[in-house]
């Protein structure tokens, strides 16, 4: 759920004056997957002069679709234990709808976003999906919960088959089950986060360099996402560090556990020096809280340490031992730094779901390319599209609709001059340690996509 750089050519098809969009050609992979690493004892300098922090907010000449409004609905939990995450994220969508509407995108469209509470239930998600479609919404966004994403993807695919001329696109900002772009891929689904196979590939590459890691415990949520973290995690460790022992694994109910002390007791008893978890929201913040309160001092490798509530739970105790693998971090610099400060001042909240920005960037570019807001034409334009984003060039891979993007390993530490952004007023931050470029984090796909 979380930014660096490399700028290519401007897209002459768009008469823009700022950050711009490139064309869908895939560069050859380097023969050796070199990884950029900051010095082990230091975070990457936030003020280094790179294309990332020299970027400015996009501004375009009036586009071919100026005056058109694109209505979108985000279907995610707004109540319950995980409600604070969805509530924070919809603020991000509303904030960036203003930034990317009109001259903020090459098509010139106005983006309009609303939210519907699905209570983290796949069944409730299908009910609100029907309500959104009945209201004429053609663009659906979701991310919290792969079980929900799988249900929505299947329902939208069937809807489009049965209702030609009323097609809907599914824009996935955070659900990372690899099946969504492999065995259960759909032409109408586009993922803007990195999937678990990609995150584990990068995470395990980092773990492979940490000689002090000897014994690992997997603790994850008991649904498709948690199962995939365990599956891909074990496979990657066996390939890269076969000497590491997996000394235990547990799956717990999603968003139902309030006391993780029994799990921490099992982890301590196992002798594990490291925990790998894909937990998010309250399931991560309460896990970290229990670890701190019950004296577990091992490392945690996470996807979502930067998400609402977890920074506060981490406090000072997580320094140097809680890691996050993600497509961004708090100290990206440049325009992202300005946006994050503005967002914090406006909402007294932290912005962390960078895929929000990618969705607006790529929709605007695809609509300009298609000269239409029709989801059928936009889907065709999105597939294979490459754009310049906050952390360099990203590509929506045509074969499976999985965004190809850099990933970053960061560590929880005290905020300093090099890594100054402090979430939830903790005085702490996630400082970047290592960048894994697109060609390192990319993983193969088995998708056999049925195209219209």
C-alpha cells in the first residue's frame, strides 16, 4: 500500500505541459537483475536530485473530452475494525480527484468519486455493486480484501457479458491475491498494486541478504490473501535461503481478533527471530501492539506497516525491526512530498495509498488515447499503457493487466533530516533501504485472458 524514478520520452500525442505519458513498448530486461541499495546503516537521502523530486504536478492543455464527467464508486469497508482504513483512503481519492480533473489529465475529464460501505463482505459488495451500476456508474474501485476483489471481478465479468453497451471496469488499488491476474484473470480487471508474488519476490531478495535471519514464522489472515503470502513466502525462501527454518505458521480470522497475545506466545515459543505477515489494518496494528506488550523483539516483515493505526501501534519499540515492502514509502520527495504535506494539513491524516494516483494518471492517459470515456475503449487503451508516475515509469502489462512497477524495502526508524515524514505524529518514519526495479519485482503470469 506505499515512490523513485526514471523518466523516458514525452508522448507527443498529448499536448501537455508537465509530467507526461509514454508509449506501450516493453524494454528488454537487463541480463543481471541489479538492485539499488542504500548503505545498510542509513536511509536513502530524500533530498537527492533525481527526476522524482524534480517533478511538478501535471498540467495539460484542454483535452479532447473536456467537460465530460467520469463517475467512479469505491466499494470498501467504511465501518467496523477496518473502517478507518477505507475512510482514510476515500479521502485520498477525493483529494486527488481535484488534482487530476480538467487540465490535470490529458483527456480533460472531470473525475467524481463516491464511496459505498461493503462491511468487508463479498455478499454485501455484490449488493452495492448492483446499486452503483443501477446509478449509471461504469468505473468501480476496490482494494481492501482479495476475497471481495475476486467476487467483484467475477460479477463484473458476467455483467459485461450479459449487458453489451453497459460495460463496467474494475480498478483494483490494493487486493493482491495473484489469482486475480493469473488463473482468475479478467479483461475487465486492472490491478494497480503489486501482487503477492511480486512483493514476496522483492521481500525474499532482501531477506536473503540478512544473515541474522535463521527462523521464520508466518502469521496471516485466514482468507485468500493470507494463504497466498504463506504459499509464495515458503517457495521463495526455499529458493533463496534454504537454510532458513520455517518454525511455525498460523492463520487467524479476518478483522475479528482483538487480542494477539496467544499468537505472540506461540511465536516466542517457536524460537522465531522473524515474522512474515501480510496483515493489514487492525489485524496488523493489534499484532504489533501485542508483540510490544509481551516482549517479542524479533523482526516483522510486512506489506502494510504504513497503513492507518499501525504507525501508532509501532511507536518507538518497532525501530530497526519492522520492515515494509511496498511500491512507495513516506519519503519519496518531490511532488509526492508536497502532496502528502498538503493532504495532512487538510485532513489531519496520512496519505499512503499511492495506487490512487496511478488510477487517475492511467485513466486520464487511456481516455485521451481512446478519445472516449466508454469503458470498452478505455480498457483497450489501458492494456499495455505506460506512464510516468511518482516513482518512474510504470506499465499496465497487456497479458494480465498487472501493473509493473518498482518496489521498496523500508524500515521503521526515528524520523531525521534524510527521512523526515512522520506518520500519525509518532516522530518515527519508514526509511527506504533498497529499491527493486520493475524487472526485479516482475513475476510471470499464467493468465489466459478472454478478450471481447
